[in-house]
C-alpha cells in the first residue's frame, strides 16, 4: 500500500540525511570506531557481508524498529545501490517491488522498476565505468535515506556529445519507502548541475 508524504516531510528527511552525513563526516573517528567495535556491534552487525554487495561507509539505524526490520532495510539498501554500482538488474529486482513508484520521475523516464533500468543503461552509455558509493545510510522507521557518490569517466556519448575521458564525481540523495518486504516508492535528488558541468553539456 502506497504511503504519501508531504513536501515538508520529505524535506525534513533530506535535511536529516544531510545533517547526519555532516555530523558523521565531522567525526574522523567513525571509521576507527567501527574498526574498534568490530562488525558484531550495532549497527554494523546489520550489514550483509556478502562480497558482491556494496557496504555503507557510514551507518545510522533507529533501534526502535527492531533488529529483524533493520536487517531487512539495510540489506534492501545494499541490494539497490549494488544495482546502481554495477548495473546488474538482479539486484534491482531483489530490492524493488514490481509496483514501485518514483515520486520524482524525470521527464522521459518510464514509471515503475523500468525507470531505474532505463536511467542506468543511459548513464552507463555515457560513463561505462560508473560506480556508486553508499557514503551515508540512515534507517529510520520505514524509510531508507542515502547519500550517494557517483564516480567514473565520460568516455561514451551523452545527448549527442562524445566524452573525452572527463572525470565524473557528483552526489545524490535518495529517500526510499519500504513496504513489508521491498522498496515500494522513492524520492530522489541529484546534483545535476555538477554532473552536466563535468560532462561539458551544461
């Protein structure tokens, strides 16, 4: 069942993600703390250690949702952003419901799970070595908020422009709403101004 959020609620979630990311970035001991406490401490014990899945660089999880739900949401995030990191559709299929709805659908992109597939294929036509870093992951209730860093080199073609190997490095923020087992809808914003400037098509 779809759950709708007001603009204020979405804005608040984005602000919380940015604030949390800033707070984590301001603490150089985050990585050291993870190393010291080990992978069996909360929240790192929630992360799926499978070698094919991306792992969050920083992780914050609301304990009140319970460990079982937290494990589900962390894994869904890992699967979804492994799709964006690799372009392999099996990870998207595992994480996103067939009834998935994109609430910030860009013009020309199909609705539903076909949208991310369309976007990934087109982006990889321009940046074949595209990677997606899961820089910050916040699990709060039934929502996943993520700060992503996309990197690669513009060696393909975008909007009729042929790349010359320019470096691509830009951020995005996602809010994913999780149903019983999979992600059912999302909101997202990308730093398109930086991206287009790097591609030389702004």
